[in-house]
C-alpha cells in the first residue's frame, strides 16, 4: 500500500449548513467527512489552501492519502468533492477509509497513448473522439493505479476501441464489464465537414455516372 499524499485535519463538532458556511468564510477551512472500514463517520476540517494545492495533482484523486486527524493517522481515498458553482472554492469533501485486504471501487482517469502514429490519423486524416475519459474499477488498495493507459496506436479510420480492448492488470476489474457493459472508449473518424464533402463528391460522381449511362442508352436506341 503506497501513500503519496498527506493532509492535516481537525475534528469538528459543529455541524449543519450554517456551521459549514462560517468555517469557509471566517476560517478559510473546508468541511469534510471520513467514513468506512467499519468505524463511525467523523466530521473534520481541512485548510482550504492545502486542499487546493493537493487537487492540482491528478494523482490525488486516485491515490491513498494519509489523513492526520488531530495526530491520529487514517488511510483514505477521495470519494466526493463538492465545488462552488462559479467561485474557486471547495465546499465539502468525502473521504473513504481503506483496509489493506478490502477491495474498493474508484474512478480512475484514462491516458491515451499512440494517437500521433495511429493509421486512422496519419493515413486516413481522421480525428479522435474520447467517448470516456475515466472508468470505474474495483481492486485492492495496493493495486490502485494512478491512471490506466489506452494504446490507440493501431486504430484505423472509423474504428472503435471498447473497454474490453484495454489491457490492464489482472488485479483490476472494470465495473462496467462486470455488469456486461462493454463501453465504447475512443473512436477515430473524419472531421464532419470533410466527411460531408466526401459524401457530396460521391453523390456528384454517382449522378454524373447515371447521366452518362442515360446518354449512352439513348444513343444505343437511336
């Protein structure tokens, strides 16, 4: 089990929306809750500046965090973040306690590699559409990846890559596949304008051929 991040927190006794607003406004604190692992839920506060700094790192969302609550350490992962609709404020956070031998369910980002050499891009002139940018996985805490790589270097024009095509560790289960849902992850296709032009050219060519055939038939009859 690897811990890459540490956050200091304090227990809080005041609860409710009014108390949370005061914490954010007057003390620059972010209210949060810690739950799971068969223990009672705990209400805590974190320094907002520390939270903002940590959230700048993509790995923070998917890695194990050492949460120091009044000197007592907890191993946790982020389960939910509530943000202000238009201000750069973190309104609330949820942390899940973890156990070494207990599997957890997490959203993990996808990193696409090989786009610059894919035949559909280089020879076909296509563009990529990322239909899914993160997936839900089930694994033990020690097997939790920062991200999952998706190799698209062999993708041809008008081809789709599905969740079942992704090569991942045997220690990881894709939740969607466990429920027989083979998600489409990425596709490659011609830009819309180009595709429409090709169709128009094809229609014009067919029309010209039809006219030529019609003239030929007329001459034959004469």
